[in-house]
C-alpha cells in the first residue's frame, strides 16, 4: 500500500478534484434533452470566460489532438501554404496534421527549449502569402511558452488565420484569445481544466468562419459549421460525452470561484517555486525564466543523472510520476507537471520526493535544500 | 481553490482510499440477504487477522465510544469494583462509562504524556478484587502507547476481565489480542482502518463470555450475546451499516495485501520520521521514544509558540489539519495523525507545511531542516 498513493505530476492527464469526480457520477441524461441543452448553454458561457473570448466556442467530444485536426480540417485546403512555428514535439504534430491535409508547410523551427522568434516570423510573413499560421502556446515537450499576443498582431495584418494549440495551458495561464487575435484556439480537457481526457474546446473567430467558406478538406465529425448549426439550439452535432460535460461544469465553477487572476497567480507561483527548488539542487532548467511555462517545468539530466532511472525510483518507491522527454529530448530531461488541481504542498511533496530519489540514484544533493528554496518562494508569496 | 485540497492529519477520521470509496457506492443490498451473510462471514475472517485473534469478533454499527460502552455494559454490574488505568482523555472516558453503569471505579492516573506503570497496577491487583480492568492501548490525546501485553499477563492471573480501547491503533500497530490475553478489544472504523466513522469492532474472549452470564446492566442494542446468537447465521442483531461493511472489506483487503508486518513497519517509520523532523525544528515531543504511538504524534507548544495560531495558519493557508490538545492539554500541544491511508510523502508534505506555518507565526526555524530529518529517516528505511 505504500505505493497505493499516486501523485500524478505529468503534463496531463492531471488529478481530478473530488467535486469534479462527484459531478461525473450523476445519472446519465439524454443529449437531446432540455436538461442537456441548459447545461450546454451554461458551459459555453463559463468556458468563454476562461478563453477570454466573446466569439464562438465549441465543446467537442475528442482529444486535444482532435481539436488541432478540427482547426486544420476546417480552414486548410490541399495546396494551401501554411506557416508552422515549431518549438517542440507538439509544434511538430500540428505541422504534421497540416501536411496530412495536403498543405504546403513552411516549418520554422526553433531550438527545443527556446521560444518562437517573432522577428523570423515577421520576415516569413512579409515574403509569403500564407493561408494559415500554426503555433503552440505552451510547448508541453519543453516547458516553453510562446508569445501568442505578439504573434497575433503580426498575423492579423495578413490574410492568414492563426491557429493556436493551447492544450496544456488553457485554465492555468492568462490566455487572451480575442485580444491576441487568435482565429482558432484549441484546448483539451485533461490538463489545467482538471478533467479526464475526452473533450476538446475550440474557439472560432469571424476570420476563421470566412476561411471555412472556401476550405475544401473533407470534414464530417470535425465540421465546425455543423457544430455551429446545432449550437443554435444548444445541441451538439454528434453524441457528446455527457459525463465530461457534467465534470466540465464542476471544473469551470471551481476555476471561476477561485478567480482567473488567482488561478493564474497560483500556477505562476508553483512554477517559480519549482524552478527555485531545481536550481537549489544544482540541476539545470531547460527553459529560460522569461519563457518558462507555468504548467510544466522541464529539467535537464546530465552525465551523473540518468533521468529515466530517477523517474523509475520516484514512481516505484514514492508513487510520484514525472514525465520524461519526448522526441529529440527523450532520455535527456524530466518534466514536472504542476497544473490544474495542484497547490503549494504538491510542489513541496514533489521536491521532497525528488530529493530522496536523487540520493537513491547516487546524485549528490543536500536533503531539504530544494524544499527550503520552494518554501521561501511560497512564503514570499 | 488553493484551500480546496485538504490534508486531514488528525487522529481520525482519516483519509479514505479510493478503493474504499468505490466499494462504498456499490448498490444497497438487504441486510438479511444471502449476499450480506457471505460478506459478513468474509469480513469476520479478515478482521480477526488484523485483531490477531481466533476468538469471537463482532462488527457493530456504532462509533468506537459505542464499542467501549458495549464492553462495559456486557460485563459490569452496578457495584462492581473496576480498575481504570488513565493516561489521558480517552482513559478518562472509559472510566466515566464504567461509573455511569454503577461501577465503583478505582482510577489509577498517570501523568499525561506517560504510559501506564505496570508496577502500580500489580500492587493494585494484589490488594483488590476487581471485576474488570479498563485500559487504553493507544492514548489518542497524548500519543502514548501502553504495554497491553504486560498488563494482560497481570490481569490474567486474577478474576478480572481486561477491556481494552484500541480505537486509534488497530490496523496501524501490532496488536496481539489473544497473546496479550485481552478479554474485550475495541476499535473503531475511522482510524487506521481507513473507513468513515460508524463501525465498532469488538473481540470477546471466553472469560468475557463467562463474565456476561452474571452481569446485570441493562443492554439491548449493545448486547453481545444477542450479537453472537445472530452471528451463528452470519446475521447481525440490528440493522448494520451496509455501506461501511462494503468499505470495510476493501480496507481489510488493502491491509492484508500490503501485509500486516509491512503496515506496522510503515506506521513505525512515519512516526520515526515525524519525531526526527520535530526534533530538528527544535520543538519538544510530548511522549518519550519508548512509549511513542505509531499513529499520532503530540508536539508541545511553548511561550513562543501558540499551537492554536499555528493550527489555524496550517488549516487556512495550506489546507493541513492537525489536531489540538484535549482536556488538560487543550491549547498546550498539537497532534499530527499519521495513520491508515498515509505514507512517506504525507509526512514530507506535513512537515513542509509545518515549517512554513512556523515561520508565519513568527517561530524561528530553518526552512527544510525538518523535512531533511524526515527524509534521512526514510532513506535509511
């Protein structure tokens, strides 16, 4: 039973709050009922607050990747020129989807661990006519956040639509969908929104609706125009995951009751404490402070520290799951998820466990030093 | 939401494992059904392993205090001479119940924070004829464990029956009901057994059954002979808490799957780490190492440390609930429960929060020092 308690600190799925779990065991209702329509209407209103948008928003029964494909399938036609800004594994995935839909993709790649360089984007936009620009707000694979507001200002001057993956940041970071001029913003349920996987939330701007009029890719399940048509009566195009809709309301209620600024500040504080602790232990962070994600922190391994051995000890001896690296960072970093239903003491616990595991894999650390650094950040607020 | 996460570290009720919660939402069944009888039979068999008894054992729908009254009501008649061994608030409660049933109670009181002195008990037993001896195995109010084996050997030489309150230790500490010659052993569901409150478990020796034959106190709901009669068909005398019976099976399965020696070792290790941390922070423990409870640790306040202010900061700012003092220790100590569904990282988290709260109430501590001391104990195993 020592291992019965599990501490899931990966960048999604994340722990589910009891209030959300309780909501999800409510008796099933028909998805064409009046009760469901009322729930749907309330959900859209609440989700728009988190997206900071007054434009259209859809709750789709699919994963975040399904949300990314929805964005692509609705606006990109075969042969379209697309600019993909790649800062890691999920940026690569977004570009891959566009290529699968026949787009001619210009992939502007940045070193993993660094953010998008808007200068380079500006140059690209000046010399090319793009149908769409694809960007990742919070690159889960590296713990780097990109400046979507700056990017939006550049793209808005062009005919291109801006499609943004905010799967691992929405609900944990300050995302101004409308102010940032994002045309399609995509998130998933299983990250900072504190739900199990299974829903994608997608907002759509007027510019995106216009792009859809001429888009030629086949789309049925992913069709946003169909979704809009059904939404007029608070219906969904296809059968929705009723259980997750229940849970989404409980989760959004928690977020709005805490207050968006407070939620964002909590995530920022957890990040600051985690980074202080990692530095105090003599380990190296992948991302620079200025671009550090507030939902996931990536830490580098080194010649003395095998990240996979470390993760195994944490998982088997302490029940703590950190994520490993992905793609070209596989085996080179470990990642600590601190998003959604997480607070100060989760960081204390995680760092406390990390210190013990570091000793167990033979990496020299001063016990308590990381915890003390995190505590100091929390006490300073 | 920062306060949404709650860390309940009081000496009961304790956190409920997910497997137990899940068992408790199974559909209701009739308590006179064959399914319930089979569940009951399995439960008795499993509970006896935890009690380390081959004698009769009953699962009664009442709290631990109801269990203590059951013990008294079944063997003590008005005018009976009873020796009550009092080491704290729960020892006082046991004596009070006996007085209410008309017993002439000799209360042998020991300083709060110390254990029963068997020498004094031996002298008392040598010069008096007692009907019963009442003792507390684990004194929740002080975090002290009494030597019930030593006591049992003394009482067994007399005609007295030994009634023992093991409410806060059963399932967390090595309790040898038969080897220790305890006649009625009582525990509750909401401590180391990892259930919500609502059940008392009571074991009964042959000597206790014999004492019941001549006991004259009125008893109906608490009647153990009635319970035994119904138990012959795996029935209960009165309506049982079916939900908690479901949960009890899941909890006992967890305990037996981990293994009793492993469960006891885990509790002992959590105690050792907690005590090392408290000492590293310059605070004083109430109980001596030799008699320290393995399920709850009591820590003294002092002129610089108001324990109630400290507990308030922990509760409101970190969601951590420690218990305060009771009776004559009210306002003088705080108590950390570490029983049942608790592991190493609960201790790390609790000490990490305690350190921050100590700073916030102005008590000088070196951040991380307590955590490091606990980590050291855990790493040494």
